[in-house]
């Protein structure tokens, strides 16, 4: 199988890498984080100008109509830069949810705004009791005259404080844990009945707690939307895997550079064989993670839901463990400087930890794979 990039993909890679190299150094990132929004509006406009916000938006709606490989290229570059903007929440996850769940008219209204950079989205799915189960939804949706109304609360809504619209999972029927009766709703966060409390997360991003009290909402697509939500989350998880690989690459390169320049006992510490062995182990972790990220990108568009879920779950599990191992070792090899807020390597550990916990950590995905019979799957004979 040919894993080489085509000309358009190479051009995309060069353009994104040049953008983050020129405008997203670690010092520039620290300055963006201190702004009231916690990110850079100028960079958001630059993403729109390069067509990155419409990367997965179909061409008929003003986007590039690109696939999982192009998404992997962009997310890997953004992982290296530790970007703070709500790119994942809007252009990856938000776009996927609308493309998979919304009606044709809703897509025509919303997707062009994403591509233009005029609409920021946040996925309000997590609840205090739900952990990683997309079906564990307690927020209720009921008709009250013409609009639907939502009641309940959502936690850790990534970039929920700055979102122009919230994409909210809510239950129209059944009890938490039931797969049937889960809808996806579009909510104006400034509407009556919606309250938000924003805060910084440990990895430098922003999130919000959101409460709904008879909040007006517009249903997106069919009343039972869980299958569409799961597919969008699978696509987004594959993108997160690519972001993690980018962060791992940068942390590994920082560590190699430090081993070559830090001197102890009259020589560079990278000349000590024990540290060379540890560096090689990190390289193995990185390359295994890279291979699994490519595998996840290849399978993200699969129509076979069980096969897609196993592939993405296996990648998330492998990359979650490899990312944490690499980042922890990188800090150990740096010594005390690796623990400081003024040095980048510790920030990669924080981001990789957050990625591991998003949409299921390594242990959770391994458990799901075990229940499914492993990555390949097992044909069970009838009882």
C-alpha cells in the first residue's frame, strides 16, 4: 500500500507547517494564552484564509471536501504547536456532527459559516456521571409548543465558553444508558435558560460547565442520532490520534536536542549509553504511534461501524499509552527544567494526557476491544 502523500497533500503539509513555525512558537503561544479569549483571533482568521476551517466541509458548501488523511496532516502540525484555538471543536468535531446528523437544509445553513470562520461550535456531551459512554445521557429534551426545550447540565464542554452555538446531546425518550431516544440539538448559548461557566483546563485550553433550564433548542436531523454521533466521534478520535503524534514528535525532538547540548562530567549527556537506550525506546513508541494514527485515518471513513470502531479504539489505546510514556520519559530526561511552566516539554505531557482522556482513555478502549473480540474481531459460533 502506498503511504506517500500526493502533491496537494504535500502542499497542505508545507503550508500548515510554515504557518505554525512562523506564528506559533512556544513564546507566542504563551502570549496567546494570556488574551481574554485564551487564544488568537488573528490565527483563527488565518486558518480560514488557508481553507483549514473548511477542510472537511463539502465543496458545495464552500469547503475543501478533504478526507481523513488531510485532517491527519493538519492535526499533526497543530499537535506540534499545541494550538489553543477551537479548531478541533469546530472544524473537526463540529463539522463531522453536522455532516453526519443534520438535514440537508441545516448543513447548507451551518457548514458555510464554519468554512468562513464565522461560526464556532462546541460539543456538549459529557455529564458528571457519563464518563466515556456516549449513550449515558440524562439531559432531557421535550417539546413545548414550537421549540424543543432542554433541561439538565453538561460538563467539560471544550471551548464551550467561546462557542457561538452548542451541539448538545439530549434524551427524548428512555433512561440514561439506553441507545434509543438520543437526539442532537443546536442551542444558542446566549438564549434564555442557558448559563455557562468557563475555565482554563490543565492543558491550556478552555472549557465550560453549561446548565439548561427550559432552554430553546433546534433538533438536528433524526430524533435517534446516536449512530451518527458515534460516527462523528470516531472521525474526531482519529484526528485526536494525529494531534497526539504531532505532540509526541515535538517532545521527542526537544528531548534529543537537550541530550545533545546538556553537558555533565565534561561530555554531552546523550553520549551515555543508558540515556541512548532510553531515547531509542522513545523513538519506538513514536513510530508505533505514528503507524496507528495512519491506520485510524485510513479507517475513519469506513461505513462498517464495528470495524471502524475497533480500528479507532485500537489506535486510541496504543497512542494513549505511548504518548504518556514518551512525555513522562521526556520530562525525566530533561530533569528539573522539564517540570517548569516556562519550558515546553511539560506542556506536551499535559496535552497528551488530555487527549488520552478525551472520548475514552487507553484502558477504556482496551476493554471495549476485548468485548468486541480484539482488533480483528472474532466469529462466535451460535450457542
